[in-house]
C-alpha cells in the first residue's frame, strides 16, 4: 500500500535500530512498527473493510486452516520433551 492511499488520520511510526555490528563492519538492523488511528471508530472499520482483503493475517499466511487436524503441521521441528 502506498503512502498516498493511507487515511490522513493513520499515524505510523517506524523505529530502525542497529541489532548487531560484525567485526567486518557489517550491520544487522531490526525494525519496529507502531500505528495509531486518530479518527473515529466508524471510519476505522470502514477503511479497514475497504482497504484490506478478507484474509487470515496469521504468521502462516492463512495456510494452517488448510492442514487437517490429523496431520502434524510442522513435522520438521523437534518437540522438546518427546
């Protein structure tokens, strides 16, 4: 989504920090995002509904609902205590 498409009452703060500097001078950074909607709730719900598709925003991209309950979702991961 481009900045010119965002609602004027949506405040987004991005914090960029150095996480690590190697001996060769290479840097690793982390980013943190905070958002605050300064308008009323009705506008927020309308904007959210019109701008975002109906997708499960999960870390797995909505794929976990497609895995049958009888399957192990991440078989490559070792489970502690097993």
